[in-house]
């Protein structure tokens, strides 16, 4: 292959999305990851692309909104080239309303959604009786939003990898960096930054999830008792996840996942008896600021960083790919101030 215009370290969701966006603008790309595409936290199973609540608006929420709205076109383009479905569908989300205070808050947010989301999506209070697939709700009311979507993380990474290689890009276990260099190395990258500072820049947070054999593929995702319940197009339902700052084994599952599964079944009784297809665990990169870290790399002059997807990496990925391609290929910096590396120092 000819010399790459862009080299990306890391074949997780950020690295692959950036490679795809750079390649779509005519750049030749090389992705280097010793473990292969989606081998870390990006190879998970839950895939809830859920928006921030429509209030207290800021750059992070506006960025996420733009990314979620562009996701359908992004994943459609990937599938057209790779022939692999990422499992994307914007089917919305239902959440229970536990009491009168929560009902008042939900109605207030419905009004702010009109101003903030405009005609792009709806946040509304609805009757639970109108839905066959829904969590138990003490008030008989549900919050329904039409912005939430789903993707199957593992298959999304495979689709991106397939699209990149179909167009002539390289995804290799090892090799030389050529052209402009981007580090999208997840937890290892945050550990490298922390080692150079006097305080923690970021860390890994373990998450555990499960797949159940239950076909609700055309139904909205549910969020109840802090648990995401996400139907996938292959006839499974994903449940997750834990958030563990302390752990011994990053890949093991345990009683904490059992508790998450039980809470899901209590919230959605129709899931009782569904066979567990897979139990999964992985460690997600979380910056100190909790926002993605994008821009010039603090330790490698002339190079770039894209890290800290944490729980919203897949939802942010289309926009992250776009702004990093803007910066790396065209020198246009459209990254929000809160996403710059210095925000986590």
C-alpha cells in the first residue's frame, strides 16, 4: 500500500469512525491495533444511543444532538460499502415515571425539548396502556422520546472495519505510523496521560452486560431502574450495565451483573424466563471531565488524540469522526472547549 495520509492507533469506535470519515474525504488510512477491531470496550453488546435530557443546554449536549441526528446517514453509508449491518435503528425510548414530582419534571422537559430539539425529535409524556412493550410504571405514565436509537456495538465495529478495508484502508496489528497521527487508544491512552501528570486525567470504568434471547427487534429501548434494555435486530435484548471504578478482573462477570439482570426483569416482567445468550464485561475509558477528549495530543507534539467515549462513545462517534477529520485533514478546529485535553488536566 502507498504511504498512508493518516495513521490511527486504536481500532475502537473512535479510531474506526475517524478513519472512515478521513477516508471518505479522500485520505488513505492505516489503523493499528494489536488486538483488532472492537477488541476492547467497543466490542460490547448494549448499544443504547440515548440523549442527554433536554435542559441546562451546553456544548456537550448540542454536540451529542448533532451526532445522534447524523447517525442514520452515517451508518447507512458504512453498510452500503461494507455490506454489514451495524444494527442501527432509531426506535425511541420509554422510561417509567415513578411519582408526581417526576411527572412534573418530565412535562417541563417536554416543553424545553420543543425549543432545544426543535422539530428533530420529541420528548413527551404518554400513557403506559398505549404500549405493549414497556416497563412497569407506578403512575401509569411513561416518558417517550424519539431521539434515542440503538446500534449493536460489536457489529458496528465490524461494519466500519469492513467499509475501511473495502475502500483500500489498512487495519493491522503492528506497523509504522505514517502521515498525520491520531491516538484513539482508550484506557491505555488515559493511563499514559495520567502517568505524566500529578493527578488522574482519566481512568477505566468496568461495565457488565448481558444478552437475552427475546425477540423485540422493532420495539423501542427501555430505561428503568438505571438499567438499559435494548432490543437488537437479531432477536436478542441487551441489558446493561454496571459502572465499576474498582475491579479485579476486567473481563469477568459476577453477581453485580446478576443484580442488573434481575432489576431488568422486575421492571419488564415479560423478560422472565428468557435464556441468557451471553454475559460480557469490558472497561470503558472515562476522562476526569466525563467528556470526550479531542484535539492536539498533550504528550506527542504534532499528533492528535481522540479518547474518553465512556458510555456515549457510539452516540458521539459520527460527530467525533467529522470534527477530527476537519482538524487533521483541513486544519479546521470545531471542537468544543469542554472536549479539549486541557479540560481534563
